[in-house]
C-alpha cells in the first residue's frame, strides 16, 4: 500500500486545486491565484513535516462498531486520553467506493492544540468531476474537535444550510479520524513501519517517498460450522474474512468508585483468530 503524499504535495505546488465554500460549492483555484499560492504553500510545509500514516480501516458495515468507536472516543476525551501520538499528522484513509467498485482515498491533516484538534480534509477528485481540471479537492476550514467539552460533535465554519451530502462527508471525515485515534490505542491493532527508501529524492517530485506507519484493523475469519453441508469445488471453502468488530473502551469503577480507584480498560477487537482477546490494558484515571 503506497503513500500518496508526494503526489498531493506536487499538486499543491504545481497544479490547480478545487476548494469549497461554506455551502460546499466547489471552485477551481489555478496555480496563478495569489490567495491559493499563500494557502497551499503553508499547507505543503505542514504536510511535508508531519508524521505520516496510512489507515487501512475498511468500511464499517455494522452499527455496533460505529457506536463503539464513537463511545470510546468520547470516553477517552472525558479522561484526557484522546490525544494524537504526534503534534501534526498526515493521514491517508483508503476505502472501497461502492459506486465505482474502485478504491478511493481520503486525506486528513490534523494538528493538536492545547484545547482542540483541528482537521483539514482533502479528497481525490473522481474522473469527470468539474471536467477533471484538478486532481484534489480541499475543504479549506478546520473541522475542530473540542477536547475540553467531550461529545460526539465537531465545530466548523460552514453554513448549516449547506448541501446535505457535503455536511455528511465532513461528519464522516471526523468519524474516520476518531476511529484512527481509537484504533491506535486498541488492543490487537496491526501496525507496520515503512522506512524511507535509500537514495536521494528531489523535493519537487510527485513520487517523493516518506517514512510512514500503516495501521490496520485485523481481519476476523468466521469459523466454518461443521454441521453445515459441504460446498462443492465452485464455492468458497469458508466465509469471507471481515474487519473485526470493536469492543468499546470504558472506565472501570466510573460513578461507583473513588477517582483514585478508577481504571481505563482499553478497547479491543472481537473474535480474532486464537479466541481470547489480548491481555487487558489498565490506565489509572486522574
């Protein structure tokens, strides 16, 4: 799984970019636009210097996992555990595009401040959109998660009467970011470190490589029912593996024990191969 960061940085510096207004309406900013040059230059520097991740999360098909992610994120905020591992992160989030059958990718530039996390959201433009004059679209206002008032909402400088699909896309971006942070602190998560290739690279190339982490939600392969009829050679031998479901993290002793006795029980992935969940991780609260 290849990091696309170099291609996006090249586009920010040398190609037109699509941006949206507060209603979600897109417009194309050419390279010659002065406002665009100032904005893209700042963003390019932040992305270049960020810690980089690919989040191989798959698509959430069950409401149980969705709710577990949301609940765990809020619980982590309440006890000051919801934090980024780096001050600035670049996150690439591949997902299956149900309309085209192809793999699409969302991009997030996240910065943690003392009281909030700000997320800038990029997407790759689908073929044919706006005549394909640009490859990437930017939503140029931060989506802010308030760390001082834990809840499942976010703030953004957008018009409440914006297009429903636009608002839904922003909500899904914030959810995906929360899912990454929850996943990083969930027992059983798979991680892979990709080192920087040897050899010199030009800073202006669209194929520039960066060291990065790949974060994966483990797969769960359902056990075959021995009582089920045998399949013939044209059928699959076992059900298709799916992403494991999340069991939410929580505070043991919340509202029943003094603060000094409360403990955070981290989330874990259910029904992994091997049966038992990973060993519990406890964090003292307070």
